[in-house]
C-alpha cells in the first residue's frame, strides 16, 4: 500500500533524512547492519524526499558523512546526493 501512497513515502524519506541529519553516526552504524539494498533505499528516500528540497540539510549531512568516512557513510552519501539531484523537477531546471 505504501508504494501507492506518495504522502506516506515522503514522510518516511523525511524521517530518514532527519535521522541522518541529527544522529549521523548512530544512523550509519545501524545502516551498516542492514542489507546493501535496504541501505540504498533508505538513503535514496532521504535524498529524494528531503535533501532535494533542503540544500542546507544536505550540506550538513554531506559534511557529517564525509567525517565518518567509512564504506556505509560514503555509499549513503553517494546514493542520497544522486537521488536529490535526479528528482524530475530538478532535471527541468538544468
């Protein structure tokens, strides 16, 4: 059902984005315990639903993830940044 409810998915993405923003190290530690597919999905939702709209938040998370610098943090950063820049409305602005 959540796949057809964009409002639900948006809230989930915002939740993940806030976790990465406020509790970056803890969130990255917990992400590392999940399957790669789940890690990518979480970071993608955060990028699409929050970081695409909130550049200052993306910049804070980018800095925090760079500071952690492990494989999970680097992968999450790459996925979130790509997702934030690949939203359709951003593509039209280029």
